[in-house]
C-alpha cells in the first residue's frame, strides 16, 4: 500500500517538458505540472516477524519512497507517475554513478528540477537544463544541453 504526503509536496511547479512518443518521435514541448512527493510503501524484500503483542501477525515492513507525478492541466487523461523506493535506489545509484544516498537524493533531484525553470547558465557554452519524457519507454529525465552536446543527468523509469 502506497502512502503519500500530498499536503506538503517537495516540489510542485509547471515546467516545459520535451515529450517523445512511440519510435522516439518528438511531440514537442508541453507545459506539465511536475510534482514530487515523499511517502512510503510496503517493502518488497523485508518481512517483519510476529511479535509478542501479535504472535500471528506476518506483515511486511515499509520503505521510504519518492513519488514523481507529471500531469497536464489541459488534458485530464495525461498522468505519468513513478516511484523510487530505498530498495530501487541502489540500482539507480549504480546505473547513474550517483554520489548521494537515498536520504539526500530528493534535495539534489529538486535542485536539478529547479534548474529546468531557469535561463541558460552563464558559461562558455550557454548550458540549458530541461525536463524530458519518453512516453514509449516510460522514462523521465533531466537533460543539460549546450552548443557542444547533450548530457542526461538523471533518467527515471
């Protein structure tokens, strides 16, 4: 069971998101509400053993998670969501070479999302951060592009 803290979102903003559909065909940029929530869910690999208070109980423990939602105010049928739990984070950390732990990951992810709202950076290449959604693969990412190349900082699915 998923429990989310909807009263206090960690991030809630409308961002221009580059959307791609089947076959990598780019649909263009859409203004989407990007919302990041904290929460918890039943952990897949942890089992809490029965206690003296309830010797017949066998229930799973809970793990913290980060819940991302993308929705379109103009299209009520558009909703993309994904969860990154503590158990999932180890694979994400290895895959992307992340240098942070799960506890500090939300803060750094929010910082990346915040850069997607700003102007190009004042460096030699005019770097610009942007959000991207690949609907065919179910991937959401933060991409930095400059005159030289494009780098995906984080890709979640």
